[in-house]
């Protein structure tokens, strides 16, 4: 069994890992993008239960590294950076017309994924969110996706964070959830105490595929 396309919760990954181990199956988490012929990393089945939340290691023949805001490679572990991939499976570029098919290789085997991740001391990668899903609070880079993930883990409340620098807004569905979420975020993220708002919304805007439309949420700010 393989899984790709969206990040699994640690609980679901453990469930599938336990299932595979019990019944002699192989379960492999895969990470990649269309521009890299789908795959750039995989979590070997034997590491499924040992590395919850990880997308694993680079595929054979490929190279992954993390870059800071200035494009410099991050070599120390446990520090967030943009995922950069190099390999023979990277597209030549985008074709927006028939004439574009005559172009030479424009990407030269390298792609900036737009995903943020951290690498542990064993060389395994963990996606922490999209660059567009980060804001800065008091100069600290904050992942909106990680905020929502931590709220779900601690409170079992589905939330969607949004905002701009120094203005964090967390949307929830229930009026009763506002106080609990506000107290939790202020405790878990002290730098957000003076710039946090929690708003109740009846329904999250979603597209036809059921994915959250973050742009529509920003309009509500």
C-alpha cells in the first residue's frame, strides 16, 4: 500500500503501519509533486512506526535539501526551510502554448517545491506546511498548518488558521470552541498573545474537491 497527495495524521499512519505489520503487508508513505514525476521521497515500510509524520528520505537518484530565506542550504537538523529537489525526474518547465513545446530545458533538473520541512538527525524529512501558509509574529516564522494540527491533537477541534504578519486569526465552527482555542494558542504560542483573534464561522469555504479555500478566508479578515 502506498499513500501520497496529502499529509496523514500520525494516528492514521500508526493505524496503517500496525495493520501492515500484523498482516505481513508493506505500507509506504510517498511525497512528491507533478513537476517531479510525482515522487521525490518515500518512507520505507520498516520506518513507518518509528518515524510518525515523516515523508522519509530522497528517492534513489534524487537529492533533497532545505534552503533558508536567502536560498542558503540548511545543514543543521531540526530547522525549517524550503524543500529544494534535484534529480533527473524534474520537468523541463511549463508549456502554456504549442510553441512552448519547442523550448529547451528551463529548470535543469532542479525545483523549488514551495513546501517547508525540517530534517531530523537521521536525515528523515517532515513537511511542516507551505511557504504561503507561514506568517511572522514578533519576527518568528510561524506555520499556520502546525497551529491547526496542534489544536486538533490537543483539543480535537477542527480549525483553520489564517492572517498576515503580526495578525494571527484562527477560524472555528462553534462559538463554544473560541475560548478553548484562544486559551490553548496563547499558552502554546506565547508570542501570539497580543496579536491573536479567534473567529467563529458557520462553514469553511471549500472548492469542488473539498479543499479549504484559504484565499476566501483571508477576505474575511
